[in-house]
């Protein structure tokens, strides 16, 4: 049976994640409040951030930046694309 959550991003009940997708308290908050669909939206946004800012995710500074953006994406005012970013159609 699929675990359901009241998704904070989508504003409705949806399928939940199977396990916390990130370590620590932030990972548990995501597990409890974010749906699979919303997590996929974050992964696409994170990929854009990595590409546009030319981040190396193994670097501590880049990981901290992505963690902060992830928290803003789900629980803050949202994570914005870089200035001047134009998505491909």
C-alpha cells in the first residue's frame, strides 16, 4: 500500500516517498511533508541549479547551497532560478 502525505508543495494529498531522501532533520521533514511528485520537481530544479551555477555537488560549499535551496523550495519562499535563466522549450 502506498503511503500518503499531505504535500506541502502541491497543497493536496499525494503518494509519499518510501524513505527519507536526505539525511538528518531536513530529510525527515521532507519524508513527512513532501510527495513523490514534488520530490521529482525538486530533482529537476536541483539539476537546473547545478548546471546553471556549474556546481560540483561533492564540494561542501555546493552541498550547503543546494541544501539551503532545497529547504527554501519546500518550506520557505521557494528556490528561484538564476537571474537571466530562460528554460528550454
